[in-house]
C-alpha cells in the first residue's frame, strides 16, 4: 500500500464537514445556435462521457472557413486578452518563428446530452511548479452513454490517468479520475459515493490526504451543448495545431492528461503537459475567464505552444467571422454566453 493510500485509509475515517453546493441552473450557456455546418467524424473513446466533460476538449469540429496565416502577416493584435460573455472568439495574430500553416475557423461540438448536470471538485498535490498528483471528483445526473450496473464500479486505466465510476441507487453517476492508482480512486469513491445527493445535486469533499489541497469546487450546473469556436490546421498539416474554447466552470487544470507544469499566460496561471503516448505533442491550457477555458495543443515544442497561447486574443463573433472570412450568416441570433462566477477554493 502506498503512503497516499495509507494516509487515505487513516484520514477518511473522519468525515469532513459537508460542502453543500446549491445548483444555479439559470447561470448556464444560452443554447442559441449558429450557422449550419458539416460535422467531422468524432473520435470514439471508452471513457465515460462525463469524465470526458471534465477533460474539457470539444469532441468534434465543424469547419466552416479557412485563412492562411503567416508569421508577421498580422502585426496588430486584435481583441482583448480577457474574454467576455459576448466576445470569446479566439484570434491569433502571429505564429512563432518556423511555423507557417493555414488556420481554419469553425465550431466544435461538445458531445454532451441535453439536460446533463454535473458538480465537481479538483484536489491536487503540488510539487513546486507541477501538480504531481491530482484527482477530479464529480457527481452527475446519469450519463445516457454510461450503461453501468447499479452498485458496480466501472474502472478504466489509461497511459497516465485512471478513472472509476459508480452508478448509485438514486441513479446518480459518481466518478473520479486522475494520475493516481485505481486503488486510490476506489478508496475515495467508497467515501464520496454515499454522500452524493440528487436534490440538490452535490457531494461531500472527503478529508484530504497530507499535502493535498482543494484547488477548486464547482456548483451543480448544466453542461454546455452549445457549439464552441475553434481555430485549427488541416489534419494533414505538419505540425497539427488546434485552439479550442471550452465552456466549463471547472478550471482548465482539470483537463490534464499527464503531470501538468505551471506557466503564465498573459498574467494568468496556465498549465502545460505532454501527451503520454507522443512526447512531442503538448497542450497549454488556462482559464481565460469565468467558465471559459482555452486549450492550445499540437505536435509543437512546449515553447511554441506557450508562445501561441500568449498571442491568443478574444473578439466578438461578427469581427471573428469577418477576420476569418466566414461569409455564411448565422441562422439565429449571435451566440452569447452566460458565465458562472470565477472558481475559487472555499
């Protein structure tokens, strides 16, 4: 048994004070759609869908326009470093030296069922500028894609992360994921699951092991199904590059698939990590505004990915469409976003 597991067994016998999270289901993304587009095939994953939600990245991409962007082509940076509910569309003015690729502007489609509610917490063990161990804890209304048996723990092992999920008698899905052992996750699951309630949708944060801290906790919220703006290169382009916007009140750190290292993005704490299967593939993620996470990822050196992240600015949809030559008109009102309060530990 690891030191962490030993500490868990010792400390989890003392239940923490309940942290009640009252759902505020009116503070969600307005599900106003945008122009009609054609969907790319999505990747199939065995990971339970709500745990994918914790990961943050859009499940698919809808590409509707393209613009060739070369180094130095746009010297004037358009937009603001901070997104707002009306201006959260990403713009990149300059790519790092050595990169030259066509960028496509489009919309990603979150793979979430309508009416799917989720409450989460993120705990972690800091080791200098890195999070050496982290765990995402959540309780959700039953995932329509999760056909688990009541009372049975579903486990999934990945290269660098593991996850466990349980369907309770009250038809709630309780799940944990992180770069710790399955045994550790199962130990925590056995403590968290009995505290999960449906009305209000909440759970108790367990006593934290030595060295761990509560990084963030989000209230119950409806998971967004609104198409989100993104910039990307062609799948055949080398190096591939994607800039995703994700509507999620959980900080971007919760999306880490490997040990994340802290980095500053325009005055905001961001995180970078490499893919466990492809060390050349790096992701930079940061919470640019309340409920708005940004991800820059691709086969890039970490310094290149960070440079691109620091160049990202945000503008309104009309300006974004004009810049990236998107001439198709929206089928409805311009998409707007209602954001939640910033994530701060209790």
